[in-house]
């Protein structure tokens, strides 16, 4: 079923002194339509929702920063693939 989206999280840096962690959030979006406007719209919504977003919960704060956004060529010529990568800085 298209379009669909997946994500992965990876802790990239741990700073003991400040209790800060940097997490890489990678979001992949795929679609099977030649017209990429819907795919780009989904990317735009994700980017505008997360870019420079600050989220606080009991004892934890997370700040989201877009690192990059780009197209990926899929082995299947009918699949369109976009990737957004965010750096998430968490503080405890």
C-alpha cells in the first residue's frame, strides 16, 4: 500500500556532562506514482511538523533539527523514495 513511511532512531552521541544525547531520526517515504507531488507534500508536512520542534515531558526535553532531505534512487524504477534525517537533541 502506497504511500508508506518508516523511521529509525540511532543514538549518535552521548554527552555525560550535560546529560544530553544526540539521536539521528531517519524517516523514509515511498510512493509508486510517477507524479511526486503527493510524496513531496508528505515530506513537507513531516518537515514542517518536526523542524525546530521542542517537546518536553517529565524530565526530558527533545529538540528536532532537520539535517537533510533528499531523493534516493530505488532499484524498482516505479518507486519514488525520499529520506528526511533529523538530529534530535535530548536533555534529561
